[in-house]
C-alpha cells in the first residue's frame, strides 16, 4: 500500500450504473464487511451455501430480502470477489438488480443500514491504487475510458489503462536510477573527481533520457486534443448560415434555421467527431450592431464564446455584399486559429474569393453550401489539418500524453536533468549532483504515484463518477 497516504478501511457502497431508465443496475460494495453485509440481505436460490464458500467471480441467482420485515425487495444476481483478487483489492460484491431509480436505491439503503457508507467519487479506483492494483497513471485512465468521446480517445485511454504510459515512465525511472546509483557511489569519495570516461557516459545517458522525455512531452499537443476535444465557435453575421452549417456538420436538425436574421439568440453546443477529433461545436447568435436588447445579449455571448474558443469557423454569406459586420468579425478573429467559410455557393454570388483575400490573411478559405452540403467534407478535412498542424501525429498504437499533470511533471524532470548536466560539467560534488537527479526521479514518480499527496489524489479522484 502507498505508505504516505492515510487509508480508510471501512466499507463503501454505491450504485455503479447511471441513474434513470435501464434494464439492470449494478450496486457495488467494497471493504472488510462487504461479505457479511451481503450475507444479511442476499438469499441465494437453491442449495444454501455459506457466503465464505461462494465461488469468487461467479454469479449467483437469488433475492434481496429486507431483514427486519422479511420482505422481498428484488430478484437479483450477486457476485462476490475476495481480497486481494478484486478491483479494489478488498472483499467486494456486486448486486445486479432491476434498473430504474427505486430498486437500486432501496438496495443501497439496505447496505448503508448494515454498516456500509456512501462511496466518494472515484473511491473504488482510489482503493485499487492504494492497494497496488494499478498505478496512478492507470487509475487516471479509468475515467478517461468512461469519458472518451472518440475512437482515438478511447484507444489512448485503454493504452494508458493497460500500462503503456507507466511502462515508458518506469523505463525512464530505471535509466535515471542507474545514473543516480553511479553518482551515489561517488558520494563517499567527495575529494575525487568523477573520471572523465564515466563523466562522458553519464552526460550522454542523461542527454538521451532528456531527448526521450522531450518527445513524450511534445505528444501532449496531440494528446490534449484527443482527450479534451476542441472548442469550436461558429461565428458570422445574422443569416450567414451558421445554424445551417451546424446542422450539416452534425447531420441532424438541431438548431432552428430561418430566413429571418437574428434567429439564433442563445448559443447551442453539440459534440461531434470530425475525422477522429472531438469538436465541441458552438452555434452562436449572428454578430451585428443592433438596438434589440435580447439580440444584443446574444451578440455579446457570441463574442465571449469566440474569445474562449480554440478554433473559429467564420461564416460569410456569399449572396450578400461584404459589409462592416463581416469585416468586424474577421478583424476580431485575426489572431485566432480560424477557417473562413464562404457559404451559399448554390446561389448567385455577390462576394468572390478575391474580395475576401485582403481581410483573411493566410487563413484557409472553404466554399460551402450548407443547403446542399457541398464543401462540407473539405471543411472537415481542413478542420483536422488545422488542429493537428503542430502535433507530431503519432501512430494510433503509440501512447501520447493526454494529461496536463503528466506533462508538467515531465517538464520538471527535464529541468532537473538539465540542471544536473550543468552541475556535472563544472565538477560539482556528487552529493549536489545526486540532489538534482532525485528531484527528477521524484517528478517521474508523481506520474505513476509513488510520490504523491492527499491533495493530488483528491484532485484526481474528485473528477471521477460515484461508483467507479
Ligand atoms: N441557398 C442557400 N441558403 C442557405 C444556405 N445556408 C443557409 N441558408 C439559408 O439562409 C437562411 C439563414 O440560415 P441560418 O442557418 O438560420 O443562418 P444563421 O447564420 O444561423 O442566422 P442567425 O441565427 O439569424 O444569425 C435560412 O433561410 C437558410 O435556409 C446555403 O448554403 N444556401
Ligand atoms: Mg442561427
């Protein structure tokens, strides 16, 4: 067990499935008292067996009985898992009851009555980590699997859960530990300089390590996009076809479309998968100067969404003359990652691509018709191209960094390794050199969780759902 973290040994329970309509719900319990509590409410069908003699990971049919009243609550399946061979490493059980809101809730209440307490978000996985069933990077991946939005996001989360990131980090740690061991062997002979051959070797080993870690750090640009998706605002003057474009991209009639300028007032958000990238598309109110109070709120909101967005799709209506509203919008997004869409290509144009050129710098221009769908595939290609332009685009089987916490830890590790290189060049004492290396090693240990604090764990697991 992780030694510097306090560990509550009590028994926790939660409904692990999502609430609402559903055929089956799973209620989970973990901790010392799990089996004795289950024994008091679960009546197995057929031959009676002591709960201690249940076969682990084996589904038993039976009923949940309210002990006080003898009333049958539900017909269920029950599985027990015995410490240490369970997800949390503790005694565990799961009850598969009928779904809906009431039955699982009543079963959970029975568990609470008999001594279990409500599990905190992520507490089952926290226990799995504290009991050494998985390391911290793997535990973090559990919630990434649950929250994955795209195939690629899921793939990365699964890789991390299987330990692909951890094994990379462990590899760095082992190389670093070798260097540290050599330096520490010198600590007892502080008056002797490290011989020059050994010194060169240590420097070259450290450089190689820095290079490898830096490649992983670089992959965060791609990993961040894979995991979190990209906030994308659709901007343009009223009637440009923004809502029509949103509907085309998500392939359903989500936003109201009408020939009346100022149709969209509030913003509308939809997640879509564009060529493997999760986009959070935000359709906004048409931006123009207006006296209408409500429309104005929408316009301000649109501007705010534009500021927050990482990518802008600016829609220009090619069937009307370019006006000041268009130019103001193009001006506003000058320094942003943006694609310009010249829409309504199916009707007589009043604007040519050349008219737009002076206002859009080197931004990508795509001609579309949100009515017929022409140009939409080009738009999707350009979105992917633009978003991925700074990323290394690794093979999909290769692990990338998806977590800012990991990136920051790796950067700290590289910083200390660089400081070690500077120090060894000027023949600093071995004790001093070892210090830098230990800081670098600790930074790596934070990723896999050998070095951690309650605070770090609190922040990580509070993002989980209850029951996971
Ligand atoms: N011919 C043609 N009409 C289009 C196209 N795109 C949108 N329209 C029409 O233009 C009008 C405005 O479309 P919307 O999608 O509501 O425009 P909007 O930019 O969301 O407008 P606001 O919400 O008012 O800002 C509607 O009548 C659409 O049918 C297009 O590519 N070709
Ligand atoms: Mg609209």
